């Protein structure tokens, strides 16, 4: 149980960065983001809707992403797509710099 607590805390700290990173290539809807996080992380990040959507809403409130609804085509239901903004791209670059410094620092300590 103790490991679960630390794992959750560490993952929580990088989710904003990972979501922004996935949106950098193209607009995506929620389930698509969840699936890509799962696949690209080799199941390290298994998010539920209740975890992802508060992140997306916060990023939207901060002006880092915008959302839009798709039109229903045929049997396809409308989906809410999220897209990174210019401000979001700049924030992502800063977050990635911070992440690099932190992971370098952690790596140096763990080598001892």
C-alpha cells in the first residue's frame, strides 16, 4: 500500500505535462487521451475519466487548452475535442525544462 501512495503522487505531478504533450500533435477527445497515455506508457498511466477531466478543465481554465464539440456524422456521436493553445505550447516547454532538471537531479542522487 505504501508504494501505491508514492506512485500516485509521482504520477500526479507529471500528468499535466503528459496531457499537453499528447495534445501538441493534434486535437484529441478524452477517451483518445486515456488510450494514448495507456499505450505509450506501456500501461504505466491508466487513467479514469474522473482523473483526466479535472486535468483538462484546469488546463482549459488556465488558457493552455481550448475545447470544441465535433458534429455528429452518421452514427458517430459528437465528441469534445481538446487542443493545445500557443500559451499551452509555451507552458509545455517550460514544464519540460523543469522536468528535465528534476529528473537529472534525481538521477544524480540515485547513482550514489
